């Protein structure tokens, strides 16, 4: 039976106050929160590597986030409601999240957070240049490649595996942006539910490689609490605010805002981990930031 206007008004007034406030905040505010926590959580994770295996910390991050999403959003309801033709997007996003988090943590265990953060954005810039071969995008790609070359010349001799993992993370980050944007277009609420379902899938993906390494946390409440905190800071806060931002920003605007992230990684690396970049690294990171800032996605398909 259709609801009356009075019933509709009552339903609207019954919505949580937090939800109404969230809708009034500008999407750029959500992105700024995401930009800070995108690297603040991993910085805390680095501090745990001396006590817990790297993949164990990655597993704790994903497991704790999956539990939070499961209790908060019941994301399996969205998954069950989708046709099989759309469920594959959630499965793909969950697989990407699992492998991306593992490769990212393995990379930051070997390289400074700022270096991995800069390399992470080579993929999105290359994707934009491929989709729209404008002089602006080609210049952006040249700047980003030049910046990454400076970073690799400084560090490559000592950590070739670290760079291989960082570049793998960059490729997976492209897939994350594409898949997460597709989910976000269903609306912020469905986007968060989809993210929760993908996080549960990511937990299944990383279970075989990470749960054994997390064993020390199971006998230490302090380590377990730290691992849960890393998961909340690394996956819940930034991914939720990402969805809230993506649902209201065009892909072109979102791509422009991404230029803040390499700089954020550098600042957090200095403040939390005391990872002071060399002058060549500062220049390399600056070139990547400039490349991310000036690149543009093709107009076709942009909201």
C-alpha cells in the first residue's frame, strides 16, 4: 500500500540526525578526511611491523574493517538483492581490495610511505592519458613519470622488490577507483553497503596468506586493539568517506583532488614515522603531485 504524505514526513523525520548532517556536508570535506586517514592508518601499521608480520597486520586491517561493516551495514542484504550481472563488481572490488592492501603493506615495509604514495598515482594518470590523449594529459604523464624516475633512482638499488610491490599497488589502485566509482553511482548509502560487501570478500581473499601472521595479536589484547585501530583508521574511515565523496563528485573533480594524497603521505611519513625525504625525493614527489593536479579524464561518461 502506498504511504501517505504524513507517513512519508514521519519517515523522513525519523532518519538519523547523523545521516541528515552527512548529507549537508560538502563532498570535499569527506575527501579531506579520506586524504588524511588514507595514510595515517598505514603509518600506524608500520609501527606494528616489529611485533606482527606484515601480512598479519594487513589481515587485521581487513578483518577488523569487515567486522565493523558487517555489524553496521549488514552488507550481504545488498549483495543478495543484486542481479548476478552486478554481483561480479562487488566480487572484483573485494578481490582488488584484498590484494591491493597486501601489496601496499609489503611495499611500505620496504620503502618510505611518501615514495609508495607517489608511485600509487602513476596508474590513474596513465589511465587518463590513455583515455584522453590531450597535450595536458601527456604533460601530466611526463611529469609523473619523471617524478617516479627520480624516486626510483634514489631507492631502487636497495629495494627492487619494494618497488615491484609499489607498482603492483599502483595498478590495483586504478582498478579500485574504477570499481568503487561504479558502486558509488548507486548513491552514497548503497555505495557504503557495497563497500562493506566487498570488504567481506577481501577478508576471504587474504585469509590464507594473512591469518597465521596475525597470531601474536590473538594472545595480546594491546596488539589486537592496535590492529583493530589500524583497520578502522585505514579502511573504515577513508573508504566510507571516499564513497560519500565519490557519490557527489564527478570523476574529473575527484581525480583532481587526488593530487593531495602524495603530499599527505609525505607529511604523515615525516610526522608519524620520522621518514625525512631527501631533496631528490621531494622534487620527485612534487612532480607527481603536479602531474596528478593537471591531468584530466575524458569528458565522455563523466557525471
